[in-house]
């Protein structure tokens, strides 16, 4: 039986969704405390009359007159909407009382799966079976909930089934704070309470308290507390304290605290404990990591201090100290301003002393430093203006001595760039000012470009009308642009640095280029594009060569001045596209293969405006000569390119395949696969010379097969025959008894691929990817994270991926002229890089990475690691058996980032391959 009623209350009464005993019937519904509110409440009535009394008629109870007389001015009196035929049930609500001071200031909502019983004499409410109570931002779920309306005290506790399993463990939530407990007693008014067997999670920390007393919405005391990053009911390890004060999502302060493993207490402890319960920036000490190193001695690594300076600045200082006299210092300030800019600086200094004089690993004391700076600007901060910096400068031996990072030990190239870019809105101007640095640590050579200025004017159309009307004229598509650069460069060796030598190596150059182009309408299938360009290069240094018969070498000397290199060209390019399609059967998995051919041909004329800049020089005792450009420090050529006309040509191809899915017969089952992104060749033919008219052929290939294998290849082939000393003769390679396309001069091949199994848990993999995208590291935090991953890959093993493999192959082949110009030397380099891992079991993972030099058939370096998942802890063994620094380390540490510094480590380093 369902009853719907409408009741008007002026005082806090129950708009009943609960249990009301009336004539032997139990009424269930939804209840809430409200003040001066009007509700329409559905009531579900359950018949609880004993079977013997079911057929007896109900005797109505006569209605007594209302003892409180209404006033005439009370306009809120309305008739009850619950009107029945029997006049005995007709009633008018006449309550008009003042609100009590101790009443609640919000509604309390109840939900129960079983029933709710109202104890009217005791002024209590009982909720049974999966009950839920909501009050403002407070929500409580439990098997049994009791509410005392007089004291506003709420009590919740679970029950047990026949097997002894607990049902409906009380769960409390207020705002961001949530916990479960065996018993909860909470006062709505004072927001204080008592709990027994409380279990909660604060960020990465799981906390259990035997008894706790809540004294404020964000603070409570605890007796018998347990802290752990293990989420088991009986954790593998924990810290125990008798007395604790908690500040929600901030910190927990304890008295004497001691650790325990597998429930076994460790007989060591601390007089007090501070447990951070909130992630983020906090000033404090950075704990050290004890290490044992036979070459450096006993040491503490990572000891330091972290300090925040307001919301935008922070800094950390760390040091490594060793008993044999070595020490390192790292200062890393960082800054950030949301939606504006961010960056960081790393200043590193290493004082290295390896072993003693009689040791085979002994190295003389050395001091090395490194300066790193990164800065980025949000693109929306100042539209049209951008400033960025990526600085990495170090002494030549810094990377060699850097421990636990085989990749950095092999890195001998350092680069830096500081750039300012400016574009003008609505105008075609672009300005770029940069300062660049590159460094070869093996040669100890520094090259600094300061400044490097670039100014460009995008293509403008001077004859184009401001307002378009009809078809534009051909001359309206005439465009002109400007590109200008200026570079000032200094080169020096770190072994010989002084002001005089720096000024002597100072060189500058400037380039001006004015391209003019015309976009003509297509002529049928042909696209025609004429062009004109003029450029000048100004240099501050010129070169002269002279044969020295005594030393039998070419002596090169330089002189400063202003040297102009002028170039001009006029050209006409014609291109088109040819399509071919090979169709297969409709039911075939391969539907079609499409081949696109794009031939191009160009005719150009370029007068030689620099004939007088070439110098003919004898290069050997036999009297052979070469021509050298007085503006260039590079090697000479066999002949001068005179001005005149030329023809350029080329053919580009690509292949695509259309496949159909075997399971999906709709249009969505058809996919396009790019087999070859581009392959072809190009070259040119000089019309102004009587020999060597044909240039080298340049062949190339690009492909990304099935989005798995990336292939890039290129080669240069000379079409002429060569003598034994490598000099070309004016005779094509295919002339003679045997056909040959030409002589190979240089080429390269690069292949990259990666394979990985499907993750065990797709949801977990997606969460990990999303977390990696959301996480942004800046300054010292990002640098330390990347170094830690490279140094300790086993500590960051992903057991959700059963196996993965990354492979890359690189081949470079080039012919380099000998220093005495007697011929050419062929240089071939091949290397194979690999990086992979696989799970031996669900808990064991093996990882490895390295580089194999195919030419020398030797491993350049290899790093292997073994990881063991210990649930909340992790065991990792890292071994670098090959490399400049050979290392071995074993580490056991918690997975939690809060306790990452709580580790046990044993390391050993071997410095046999570091230069002395």
C-alpha cells in the first residue's frame, strides 16, 4: 500500500521516510530534518499486522480539537492537503513556535536498505543494513547507525555474519578527509568525535590508529598509531608510535617512534617523528644515502637542504662526501610563475680524488664543474615574443667522472642555446637573436656564437590589391622576401685560453638573401613556378694556400678584412604528379596499392660573380693542382664552376596500401597504410662547362612501416670514373665493358623499431600514461628525476608491461680526402643500440641497454639491472660491466616517493677507462 502526503511544518519535524508504527503498520521512506519547509513525500507502507488480525476492521481514533488557538493575522495557515472521506482524518496544521537555539543548521538525510526505527520517547533514530547519513559535507556509511537528537551524537558500528566476517564497516567522509573505523561516535554540532580502529590514507601514507579523538575538523589525537606505505591490513613494514597528533593532509607529529618489519619490532628508534602527509614544496633537510666505494671510500650522498622562497622560488643544495677526500657540491635553484615562465639552474662542482698513489685505479686529483640553465615562457604570456634558454657547459672531464650514468659518461658533445624571438602582429617581420655554444670534450674545443641574429621578411605581394574582385592577375602573385643573418664566432681550446687568442679567433659573417617568386596558375597537369634570387655573404677572414716544397705540404694562412661572396640565380621549375593504382579482389585483405610519382625539372641560370676568389694551388710533388676558395677554410675542388645555365631534375615516389579488416565489413574496416613515405633521386646538369657537366646523384628513402619500423637512408653517387688516387676523370662510369651507375661517395642508413607486449591491466596503463603527461618537472626536480631514471632503471621498472624491446641501427659510410691529397680514405661506422626488459615472473624483471660497435665488434657500454617487486618495497641490482666507469650496486628501498631516501645501498665503481 502506497501513501502520498503533503505536510506543512513550521518547526523541525520529521518529514517521514522512516519507520512509523501506526495501527500495526510499518511505514518506510526518506527522512530529513528541516525547518519551515514543505515536502511531497512518497511513503511505502509494509503490512506488519499479525496474521490473526488481518481481517479485523480498523477502528478510527477520534481527532481531538487543537489546544493552540490560531491568530487571525497568521497568513501561513493552510489546509492539510491530505484529505480523506472520513471527517475524522481532516486536520489543520496550527503549529507556530520559535526555533530552538540548539537545533541543527542544515538538513540531515537518511537512507537505509533495510529499515529505520524512530524511538520517539528516547528521541533517537536507528538505521539498519547499509545505512547512510548526510549532513552538509559530512557523509557516514555503516551497517548500523544511531542518532541521538537530544545530544546530536551519531554512533556507527558494523555487524558480523555467520562466518565472522564484518559487514558494513563505518566509513566517514568530510570534504577531502576520509577514513574507516570499527566504531565511530561523532557530534554534529561540535564536530568532535571518538573512533576505535581508525584506518585512513593520507597521500601515499596508510595510517592506522587504535583510538583517536577528533578535536577540530582538521586535527585529532591518536593512541597507538601505525604509519606505512604498504596498503595491506597487516603491512610488511611500519613505524609505530604511542602518541600522535594529526593535522589532516599536512603532518603527523609523534613521540618516540620505532620501525617494525613483518610485525617484528626493531630495537632502534627515534625520540620523535615527523611524517609529512601532504605532497608539495616544503622547507627541510634532505636525508643522505650512505654508500661504500672502494675507490672513494665511505661516503654520504645527497645530504643537503631544501628551501622555499615564497610561491615562485625554491632552491636545494646537496653534497656528496667521501672518506678518501673527494666531495661534490650541487646547488639547484628553480623558479616558476604560472602562465608566465619557469626555469631552473644547476651548478655542480666535483673535487675528485680516486684511490691512492699505489693503487691501480689511482687518478690524480681533478676539479670539474658544470653549469646548466633551462628557461621556458608560456606562449600565451606575451603573444609575439618568446625567450628560451637551454645551457649546458662543463669542463672536459666532468661527464667522465659523473657516477652511475653510463650514457652521460659517453657523451662528449655539449650544446647550449639562448634565444629571443619576436614577431610583429599584422606585419611580415620576424627577429631572432640567439647565443649558441657547442663543445667537444674529447678535443677540449669550445665554439661560441655570440650573437647570432636573424631577420626575415615574409613573402609580400606588392602588386596585390587590398580588396579582391574577380580573378587575380598573374602579376598580382609576384612575391618578394628577405632573409638576413649575422654570426659572430669564437673558438678556443680550454688548455690555452687568453684574451689575445680569443681575439685572434674571432670571426664574423653576414648573409643577405632576396628571393623573388611568382605563382602561376596550373597549365593543365603542370605546375610552373619561376624564381629569382640574389644573395651576398660578408666574411671577416680570408684564406690563402701555398705549396711548401720543404715540408711537402700545403700551408694555409689567413688574414682579416672584408670579403664579399656574391651569388645570383634565375630559374623556372615545372612539376606534376602521376598516379597509378593496382586493384585486387574485393574479398582480399589487400584492396589496392597506389603509386604516386612526382617528377620535377628546373632550368636555371647562375652567373659566377666570384671567379677572382679562387686560387689554383699545387697539392703534391707530382704537380697536381686543386682550386681553393679564398673565402672558405675547407678543402679544394678540382675545377671552378663557371657561371652559366643548368638543368635540375628529380623524381619522388610514395607507395600506399589499402587493406580491409577480416572482421569488420563496414567502411570503417578499410584502412590506409603508408608503405614508403618517399623514395627517389635528384641531380643537375651544368650547361656552361665542357666536362664534368653531370652532378652527383642523391638517392634517398623514407619509410615508417606499419608504424613500427622507421627507416631512413641516403646515398651520393658520382657518375664519373676515378683514378687510383681518387681523382675523377671526364668519363662516365657506365662507359666501358661493364655497366656501373657510378662511384659511391657517402651514404647512411638508420633503422629504429620498438616492440612491447600488451599491458596486463589496461586501466592501470592508461592511468600511468595520464599521470606522466600531467606531471611536469622544472629545474632541479626534472634534472634529478632524469638522472635517477638513467642511473637506476631497475627502481623505475614497470611490471605491468611483461616485455619490451627497442632497437636502432646506424650506418655511416664516407670517403674523406687524405691530408697529402694522394687519394681518399673510406670511413665506415656501424653501431647497434638496444634497450629492453622482460619479466621472468610476475615479480622479477630483467632490464638491459647498451651500444655495440659492429666495426670493432666490441661493446661500447652496457648496463643491466634486475628488479624484484616486493609489494611495497623494491630490490634492484644494477651492473655496468663495460664503459668508462664500471659500476655495481644493489639497492633495497620503499616504492613510496615519500620514503625513497630510506634505502639500503651497496655500490662499487671502477675508473680504469677514465683519461688521466
